[in-house]
């Protein structure tokens, strides 16, 4: 059986390999995500939730890169975002004003 130090060295080597693979695939993954965001006219709120989208907007105000979306996407999906039942907003479709279930 391998010693703790040997296993730790193997784990570190595998972590380095995993990071190299992640970096090699990153450009393709980003391109796929950007394509889907544009195709479905997704908003940051739909993709990341309201809290993370707000943080992203703050970063964009400070000069971070912003993904361009179709102009009508912002207006249309902002109105729908509060009424669409999703994993991020499961209570939206519930008929009671509190959004909570009995």
C-alpha cells in the first residue's frame, strides 16, 4: 500500500493534469455558453440568479467584460423572470402571494 506522502504527490499531479485539461477545453466551453446565451436570449438573472447577476453588474460597472445579448432579451426576460418557475425561483408559479407553500 502507498504511503500518505506518495498518495498526496499523486493527488497533486492529478490536480495539475485536471487543471491543464480544464484550460485546454475552456475556450470551447466559453464559446458554447455564449452561443446558448445568445440563442435563448438568456439574462444574467436567469443564468446566475439575481444575487450573482447583481454582483456581475457591479463588476461590469467597474470595467469587466460584458457578454452582449439581444436588445429585446433584457426587457422581455426581466418581466418574465419573476413569474417563471425555475430551480432558482421555484415558488414563482405558486398561486399564493407569499410564494410559500402550506
